[in-house]
């Protein structure tokens, strides 16, 4: 049954692929999409149109026409499938149009996920080569970077995927993760530019990427697994919220205090600013005024980073640095949003031996999850289902008071006779 909207769309439907509106332009008229360009914010529609007019790629015209149709009918018309390259079982996100007879130019619009370098370090020659290759084989649309951390090359037909990959691979690029395997890792800029970084997260990211390369390209687990590497507790990669394995730089001793810089900060901003903007904002009240400066109770400090961010010259992370491992972060699907739970409170990460021990621990954790987990169950969901004690026993991690996510709410317990 056709509605009024569907009839209106049919009048401007361009199923032949050419511009039938007679306006002398490459693109067809899209009155619904045009409204998205009228607000105060930048519009992806404007970018689409500019690229389409410049490159004259029929694929882009077809996608805009199908999107206009979707907005009118209030339905989506993409479906999945299987597109791969030789030797790989993941890395291509397929999109086939369910109404290709109506919009043949939008019949296929697949996405290639490309792994970024640790810390997102590129030079202009790399990016220029990437853009040239993508405009040669695909639509030219690039997202830097998707929620996965990948470079998203959006819009390519199946018969061009292998050739495009071969050319990108020869220039040093590789496909990212997809499906039930290790996903593309993400790391902040770390020690390359940040004074707060507590370990070489770029090196650990690279070692993990190489170690799990096979599991990135050939999925073999219950479900996906995501790594993120943040150099300090500021967590600029959003690892605690968005990754199964959040590797967070931390320190075990006291925050380093430069008392001369503290006095200089107070002289510039005043004691009121110190009290109102630093001391009162400490979540555990670990900071107190003392003799014209400050004192920090290390036992109460939870490494929230607020004081260090506010007084970056006066305060800095301690000297005994390493990582903390939190597990189970994920977004809304199935059981809802989870933040990572602290599993390893502190681990040194300075030598190759330290990094090898870390990767061996992760391998042990994955083996346990592969056995204990259900199909389509994230590792945090598995731990929540079977209990933290069973997980810690299964992987051989010692119990630690810091692993408790909240105080017990029952004052009674049953002791063994």
C-alpha cells in the first residue's frame, strides 16, 4: 500500500541513474536532505554533495537518492552480506541495497576498516597516498576515526575491494578488526607528547597488535574483544567505558609535588582558587592546606587527575609508574552499559619482559573466556554472569581489595565450620 510520502518520492525517483530533474547538475534534487544543511552546524550532506559534484561518482548520487527515499518512507534499506579479501575473514563491513532496482547506483556501498598507527601518528605522504588510492577505487568518503578506532573508508563495490586492499597493503596499511575476534586497538598520543603518560602505551599497543594480528584478521571467539591503551588516568581513549580490556597508566607512590610551583600558582591565582577549584573538587578529600602550600594523603588518592590537570606545573604523577588493567567496559547492547572493573591494580610496564608477561596474562584471560563464555557474550558479561571469584580463580589472579566494585550490602556471612 502506497502512502502519500511514497508517491511523492516516486515522482522524483531517478532509477535510471541519470539526473532527470533537468537542473543541469550532476546530483538529483533531494529536498528532505537539503533541510539538514539549513541549521547552524556543519552538515554531512554538504560534504557528500561537494564530493559528488567534484568526483562525478554515480555511487554517491545513488546513495543520496536512496537516503532521501529513506527519510521520506522512514525506513532503512541496507542489508549485510559477506565480502572479504584473500587470507582475511574480517575487516570489510558489507552494505547491499535492498531496493537496488529503484536505485541501481547505490546497489553496493561497503566499508573497509583500516588500522591506524598507535597514537594515530601519520605523515602527510601516508595520508595523501591513502586518499588517492581510495578515490581511485572507492567513493572518496573517509571517517577519521570511527567508534572502533579504525580509519573508515566508506563506499566501495565488491569487485574493487581486493584490488584496493592490495594497493593499500603495498603502501603499509592493513585491515582492521570486525566480527567475533580481536578488534582494532586504540591508544592516546602517550609519551610522544604528554607529560602525564605513565608507560609507553604506543610500544605496548604495537606489541599487542603484532601478537594478536591473526585473531584480528581471522575471528575465532565467542564475540568481539576490544583493547584500548591510555597513558594516564585521564583516559583520553575512553577505555574504561568503551573497551573490554582497558590498559590505564597509573602510579603506586605519592603524587609528585613541586612546592615552589605550588607557591607560584597560589601567588598568581590566589588561595580561594586553590580551595574552590582544587581542594574542594578532590572526590576523596585527600588534599589539605598546609604551611602556605598543600599536602596530599596518598592513601586516600584515587588518581582522578583533577588536581594534576588544574596545577600541571606543580603536580605530576608519582615516580613508581606502571599500568592498571580494567575489564568489561561496553555500551548498551544486551545487558546495558558497563564500565570496566579493576582486575589488576598495578603492574610494571618498563621492559620487554614486562610486556611479554602482560600479553601472556591476556592470553590466559582470553582462553578462560573462550571456554566459559556463551555465544555473542562480551567478556564483562561472562564475568558478571559467573561471578568475579570464579574468573579470578580461573585465570590465576590474586584477590585484591581494590577489585571490589561496591561495598557489600549484607552484614551477615557464612563461615566454614
